[in-house]
């Protein structure tokens, strides 16, 4: 079980000698952060610091231990309060424990051992409580689609409204939108907010699986069903039972397999390849595509009956170019996450850079924006992304991403040339920024016939 980095302890004791004794005992554990108080009012005034444990003298000059305990518990019931009293009174101890005290210890020759034992036991509860709180926080973030799909534009709010409707039932959902708009994020948001969230979320990218293997991937197979089938394999439909099966790029499915998919969806049962057993299934189906399925039906590439079976609740993910200031909101989040992960100092975007970002069309949508911001964070200098750090050069005019296939040395030359242009041919400065030798820079520049430094 993991433990907090530090455990914050308040020790409330008006006797200066006994206060030193408590400080000595508590400081035996290096993970304890101890703060001493002479009276109850000062302790109560500092509860905003969220102590994990409070050792509380029962007889204080300003407030009784019972009154302080009540106030502590009314403010934060999770705080573990250990009462330390100069008198052993069973009825008082029982009453305090009923009111929420974690333990009751008397001041005698065994106080040190009893206090350490009580602290260790309380610490286990503190650690458990922290793990539960962390888990709840992670789950709330994961399950909150407005945290994973961020933005406040009119376009995305319409999407949020449809997502909210989708989570209330088990209706099939068809998500459309351009590449990079977050269709899988939307599918996960539906699943993790629905009554199926305890089940599995299984995603299958139809376009990424060869058509001859897709049937076995979806429906599974029995041992010996074909060469190489050395054991039984459960398909995605079975694996997602009582959960959600997300079929991405459904428009790429071979039309011959579409007939079997339709039957499985209608009957809610399947047989594995090479098997005779009929297996009942009950996954929720969410599909996504960047294609116009109605047009695919007209062109004979998609079954009309399957199209209507899958249509369900249609949700369109808006392209980034239609989301206005969401571009900046998303860019800031991408930058924050990237810089934390890579320990970079860059943490803001200049006004000019934002203006440049907001005017671009983003044919690759959020996925493209992510690449642009991450590259700008790497290529820029200082804590702020400037307009010159932002490059859209990796995109063709027809909107297709063409990340160039270069060798490592070619990329090195591009990076060196970029910084030489940026810093007016200052070799020493570029060498320091890139953490490479001057000779390496000169070698690349000579090969590329760069004249800025000569």
C-alpha cells in the first residue's frame, strides 16, 4: 500500500514539557510533519491546512477536549483525533470514541509505546483513505466527458448534449467526424458514464485489421478451426459482454463480413469460427467513421440494412476549425501535459502565437494541433511559445499530413538550421541550447551549404 509523501500531524498540548515529549516521539518518524499548538482555538484556526492526525490534550485552558473534538469532526470528519489525557476515565474514553475520537491514551510510563502504536494504526487508515480519494478523483476525471473532451464552443456544447442523452440508455451510437476530432474519446465518455461502466470497453479499429483476420478478431474461434488455431480464442463481442464494443472506422468493413455482423447484432448471439455452440452476447455497440455511410450505401459499399441497424443515436464530432477559442483551450492543455511529462519550462503561449493558431484550418483536427504544439514546445526557447515557433509545414495543401520520412541525420540538420536562423547564426548559442559541440554544427552547416554562420 502506498503512503503519502508526508503525514501532517497537529499536536495540541499546553504543558511545554509534555509538548517537547510529544515532538520527540512524533519526530521519530521522518514522514511526519509536526506542528505544535498550545490551545484548542489556535489548532481549530489552522484546520484549513488539512492535518491527517491530531493528538489532542483532553484538558486545555480554553476549550475542553470534547468540544474541540466535536468542532474538528464537524469541519473535517476524516481527521484522526487521538485524545491524550492525564486521567484514565473509562466512561469519558467510551464517550469520546463514540463521538469520533480515533483513540484515547493516558499519560503514563507507557504513553510513548501506546502513542506510536496508535499512530501506526491511524497511518494505515490515512493511507487507505488517501488511496480511495485518489481513485475517486481519477475516476471522476476519467468518467467526466467535459474533462476529456474540453472546450466551451457552441459546437462542442451540442456534442456534450448528445453525449448526455447517449449515457442514459443503451441505444446504439454512431459517431461521425473527421480524422482527429476525438471519436474514440467520445465513445469512452459514453461508456464510462453509462450503467455499463463496470464492464469492459473494447475498441476495434476495423481499418487496422486485415479483412481475412477481422472475423476471428470479432467473433473468436475454436481450437483447430484453421491452421495456427492452437487454442480457443474469445472474440471482442464476447469479451465486451455487458460492457461496450467500439467499432472504429466501421465504413472500412468488407461487405461480405457485414452480413454476419448484421445477424449477430439482430440475434444477439454468435458462434465462434469452427464451433457449433451458440453464445448469447449483450455488448453495447458504438461505431465511428469519418466516411459518409449514407453515400457508401448509395455506392454499394455498405449494406443498407446494417446502416439503419447501426445508425441509432448519431453524434457528429465538430472539426476543430469550427470550434473557435476551443483551439486555444485545447492548445494550453496539450502544452501543460507535454511540458510536465517532459520536464520542460515552456508553460504559456504568446498572444501572437494564439492569433496564429486560431486562424489555421487544422485538417488533422485535435491530433494535428497536438503535434504542432508539442513541436513548438521542443523547438522554442524560453518559457513561452512564440508565433515563430509554430509551424504548419508538415501539412500539404490538400490537407493530408505528410510527416516527412527523413533519416536521423537529415532531421538533425533541419533542427540545427532552424536554430541557426532563429539566433542569427550564433554558433555558440545554438551549441549551448542543443547541448552539442560546435564542430558538429559546423559539419552539418558545411554539408548543407548554410551561409548564415560564415
